[in-house]
């Protein structure tokens, strides 16, 4: 009797243990499965196509044209057979003049074409739908042009566009078809890394290699509503007296920009050309904000003009003009009976020769004579 009861109890314990083991195994399988699923979701979003809008002209006057280029890129290779998306524009400011499909051809009777512009301009929407006319599709990897739309301005405006409801039809390895969406694009929020490689000359500087100087640089106009903040850029001098420096700005690439450049002892200059020039009697002036800045490297050669001295970095800082406070430091130093301290020399030695004398005074005087004794804005 006792032994029978013992056997029954042991069997019950074994069953309970097996039951617990099964529960744990099920939990384990569930965790493993859910991990796999989340990995897949992540992988899919990494393989998407990201869209960019490139606008040729950032500010347009009435009657002028600007072109929007829609391009896509993906990190991996994606075989695309078709695509669609809606380009939304302000119909009060712009009218579409031309639509070009760059990837494949328009899907007949589905995508808008130049022939169907009246409806497009009435709605303020360009419905782009295109397809690749080969069973293999198009392998999209690096940046790829998709479509371009030419707009004509009805009034002076800054072109801004939204591209929404973007879908791509892709062919998978097993030849099945998948529809994938891409993120909406707002052109006013798009930026590029615009890097400036700059060369400049400082008024009165006797060529000497290996010197460094801090120069403030900022950008305005173009696709910016307000100018950027100043960046302090370290310039180094070469044997030829040319100073070189570089800075990166995250801004929308495009036309109609200007650069403001302000040396540590200098008047700010406004630059609207990649290679501005001037003569000794007629200083360069920005006539129109027309600098075209591209994504990537931009070479700005300012060796055809000078950075004029005179706005010294006094204890109160630079005040944007050459005036009595600046001259007062120079005069005091020149007339001083005792040797002047290093800090004062650093402030007033505008030709970088290690001292303050009549040469520094006449350089500043020259700036006054040329009539460019105030920061250009
Ligand atoms: Ca000053
Ligand atoms: Ca000097």
C-alpha cells in the first residue's frame, strides 16, 4: 500500500517537472521567434530608398524658372520596377512648365505628363508615376535621378516643395513583388554638407609661412531664411602670403548665397563670387547674392581681393568699424616711452611683423581712405 502511494507520488512529481520543462521550452521558443521578427523589421527599414529634392534656383523672380530634381538612393541594391509619389507646390506662386521622367517612363494614363499640365496647375500637385519597361527592372544603388519638374514663378518666391505618398515596387530575389514606402520629403528641411575651401590675403601682410589666424565666416541668402551663425575658422599662411582655411555648413545646396568673412583685426567683407577681384582704387562689392554652393567641396578664392585691417579686437571686442578707439590704441603704442606689452602688440599689429609702428597706422588709414571702414552685411 505504502509503496504504491510512493510510486503514485513520484509519477505525479515527474509529470509536474515535465510540465514545467515544457512551459520553459515554450517561453524560450517565443523569445527566440520574437527576436527574429524584430531583426527582420529592422533589416527592411535599412534597405529602404531615401528621397532628396534638389532645387536649381533658391530664389526666383516673377517669370523665372526653377527645376526640382527628385532623386533616390539606397544603401543596398534594390531592383525597382515602378514608383509613385506626389510633388506638392504652392499654385499661387508657381506653375509647372515641364515634367520629365528620368527613371524608366511615365505609367501611361496614371502619372502626370507635360501634356496634362492644366489639371496639375489647378491642383498644385504633380502626381509622378513611372515604370521600368524590362522584366529585370532597374537596380537602384547609389544616387539615381527619378524625375525632374520645371516650375515658372508667378511672383518673387523661395521655392519649397513637399514630396509625399512615395512608393517603390521592387522585385525580390525570388521574383516576388513588394511595395515599399519611403519617408516624405519637405524641401525646406533638407540640408547638405557644403564645405568651403577658402584662400585669402590680408592687407599689409608680408608673406611668411606657418602663421595662423582666426577668421569668422558665415553664410546668408540661398535657401536660408536667416543667415547661419559664425564659424571661427583657423587659417594658415603659406610662403606666398596666401592664407588657407576650411569650414563645413549644413545648409540646402543651391544658388543665391553670399559669404560674410571677418578677420580678427579686419573689416567684414561680403562675397558673392567664387573668384572676386578688385583694383587698388576700386574695392570689390557684392552686386547680387549669386554664389552657387554645391553639396561637397566649394573652392572660394579670395586672393583677388584684400581683407582690410582696422577693426581691432580691443578689450571691448570688435565693433564693426574702423574708428577712434582703434586708432587710439595704435597712437598710444607708437608714442609710448616704455616697451609695449605682448597683448597690445597682438591687438594692434595689423601687418603681423611683431610690432606696432607707422606702417600699421598707414594701413588702417588706407582702409579709411577707401571708404570701406564699416563691416559689409
Ligand atoms: Ca573698431
Ligand atoms: Ca606691425
